[in-house]
């Protein structure tokens, strides 16, 4: 209904968003500067943010933009497994091999990383998403895995991405040694108030919308008030309001449509 009524080429705010169409907010720009820095220094990076802030989308763009001749990216959101399954999954992602003993997985993972750097001349980029679900033992194992050459070298880029509570978990005294190993930490924040209009316009334009005044200023104000600038929630609310507008044959979305749409989210 939305596509036909508004003459769109595709549904906006979709998960299938092309990385070239990502809206680069001020916070996202800061994140990419840190990701660029970690490319140069290597090490461990912590990325946190509320659900829907755009962490995974940013990581997808970061991985997509990596030069395949220089980097070997490995992404996994599998964070709710046992310690042994954690090792097996990481080992299989890196090597395509399965082992059933922890020491074999450990040795093979470290060898795969060093071989990638020294032989293939590619820096491994290991990304663990949904890291707020990791158990304490996983965090300890990551610390051990990143100990190369008696803790004297850092051949890998390792990114832990998770929801904001992960910071509190890492700040506990029991995790001091892990927490101290992070080269960089960044918390991705929601869209700023003035960015919401730009975000809506960019996403709708990339979907083929020609009407740049579809959302009134009061509607955009209401969207920010109801979502706090969270990109996912902004998109969901905008889509719901567009659906209501299409049903009622309206060509302008006002604060009233936003109010009605917010009750259905």
C-alpha cells in the first residue's frame, strides 16, 4: 500500500538498506573515525548503544568497505553459547575446521590469525555482535585469545558490540583485566533533534519519494518526542504514520498521524 500510494521504489527504513544509503549522524561519524583508528592500531574495540541505535548497520558498512586484499573480516552474533561452542564457532569462522578440544581450537585460532597476517598479508577483523549476552567466562577467554607472543604483539582487530549494559558488566572489578585491554570504547547515541528531519528525508528520498514535505515540522517534532531519536523507532513510527496517511488518502503527515501511529507501535 505504501509503495503504490507514495510512488516508492522500495519500502524505506528496511533492514536490507544498502550501506551507501546509511545516514551518517554526528555520532555515527565519530564511530567511523574510531573504526578507522582501530584499523591503523589494531587491538580491541568496544562498541555499545541502545537497541536500534544502528550498531550492526555501522558494522556492516565498516566490513563492506574493508579492502578484501588487506583484511579478513569474521562476523558472528552467536553470543549465547557455551564456552566450548564459542571456541568452535570462532575457529570454524576463521578456518572452516571443527575441533572438539578447547586447546586445539585455541591453537588453531591463534595460528589462523598469525598466518593470515604473515602469509596472506591480511589483518583478521573479528566482530562479535550481541556481546551483552556473553558470559563472564567468554570475556576471560577473549582476553586469553588475544595474548600473542607473550602479550607483546597485536595482529588482530577485535570488536565487541553490544547493548549499553555491557559497559556496566565490564566495569565490574572481576573484569578489570579485560576492561583495561580495550584500545578504544564508543557508545553510539541516538539521532539529535535536528538530525531526525535529515534522516527521514534521506531515507525516503533513497526509497524514491519525491514529496520532500511529506512530514510537517510538527510531525517531525512529534516523532523525535516519541522516539528520542532512536533510528529504528523513528523508522517504525514514520512507516506506521505513512500507512495511516495512505489509508486516509492524505498527502501530508501531521502531528495527529504521528500521535495515532504511536499508539499502535
